[in-house]
C-alpha cells in the first residue's frame, strides 16, 4: 500500500519549503536501466523490466533508473538552502535535466564523492552547468568537493584540467575546491554547513568505498556501493552501538542469491540481514538495483514481508516494523507513517526530513 500522491498546499507546502529534503537523482546500478543489451540483443522471452523501462516517460517510470546519486537540500536555521550532491555518475547530465528542473534545484554548493568508479565521478565533466553563477571561473563560485586521497589521485589522473588552478574566461569547466577527507568514522567533516561522518565499507574485498551518516535530528545513513559493512561502521549506525538510525539508504544490487568474497554488491538477502537483523534501524530505502527488480512487484513483496516481521512477536516489536514506505515525487516526512516498511525507492523521489 502506498500513500496517495497529492499536491501539498497551505501549511504542508510551507512546512516542506522550510525543511531539508532528500532527492533521489538515481537509484539504479552502474549500467543504469534499461540495460541496452536487453534491447539491442533481446532474449526470448524479452527482459520484462527493461521493456517496461521504455513503456512510459522516465519521469513516470520507476523501472527507468539512472546511476545512484543523492541530492541533499539542506535548510539552515535561517531558511536558506544549500544543495549537497553525493556522487556524480555517468548519467549526471540526464539527472540534472530531469530532476533538477522538476524539483526546482538552482545549483549545487558542494559535492561528496563515495569512490573513484565511473558511476560515481564521470559526471564531474558536467558540474559546470550547476554552478551558482554564470561567472564560472570566479574563485568565489567554486564548488567544494570532498573525497579521499585515493579518489583525488584517480580524478587528477583522469581529468588533469580539473585540478589546474588557472582557467581561461569562458572555459566550460567546473571550478572545484578539493578537500581531502579520511575513511574514518572518528573524523567527521562539514559540507555546506551539514556534518557528515564517513562510513567506510568494502566494495569488493580490497576496495574501500565511503558511505555517510548525516542529519541534525534524524540520523540518516547512505551506503550506495557496498559488499560488506565493516565492524566500525556497523557500530556507528546500529541501535546496539552509537544509536539507532531513523533512515538507512542501502544498495541492493541483486534480487537473488547471497554475496560472497568475490562480490562487489549486496543482494536482497544480504540487505535484509544487515538492515533488519544487525543494524536494527527504523526505516530503510533500497537503491542501486539491477534489472532483476521490477519496482511494483518487489515493493509488494517487501510490504508483505515487513508486515509479517512486524507482527511476529520478535524482531518487529524491537525495531518498530522497520523502515519506510516508497518515496514518491512529493514531500513526505520520514516520521509521517504509522505503518512504515522497507521499500525500494525510485529516481526523482523526494522526502523531507528534520
């Protein structure tokens, strides 16, 4: 069961305008959906999800998914808004044209990079279009970028012109202000006035990716590329550790199977294990899905599963039937649902939080 998609008016609209919000610019895998291979080399029978991804315009189609990316519209105490972007992948330009326009996002103030893979950094080439001023090379208009030294070295090798200090007038290149952060939960940093705690996770054994914990009142954790959650990160975001999460945004790349030592991503079974049995959170939204996931079908399954767990007399009574209803294309509060559950979100979804 999903909330009715109503247009907020009056007090609700005013409250939304004065609140911080999360906009899911992308909820898909690295290759995005539809998978081009399923369309140019169709199987028999054809891939249902990729076929459905072309059945409606992308703004009305939850099976059309761009690279995973989150935009935080952070409302300061004086009601000024700052826009913080986590990850700028291969589909960033499309996300700007579709969702920045839809949600009336005028610019980006800062960027946080999770890792150096193409689906997290290649959109840097288009960041210049979302800078706050037409005078793109004015030092006052730099966009702050937070990243690890490893990612910095990778970006500098791929895009040396991003790190050169002198740009000529009229260059269509973003002016970026680089800040190195540590993969350490004990070394938080501040981006556009909002504090973030780095959450190191494994993205395949031997490769560390960062998630982030943020929120002044509601505790929100964002883990977009993960195969294994490290103990120090699990402690930071678990109820038995540093405190229960209000919302976990978690990658779930594959519908079937269980991850192993060679995996770079979580499966749905892995996500259930982390999100429910170990972290013991309040609500969760799943992102990063491949074409095994059909949006409505899997959300019905997750709804039924959540209801069963919430009434089993065990886990449910401890974590308040876990998680969150699917975010729609209108503002809806994290605390607004009496019956919350674990659901998959979709591109363009927007939720407000405290």
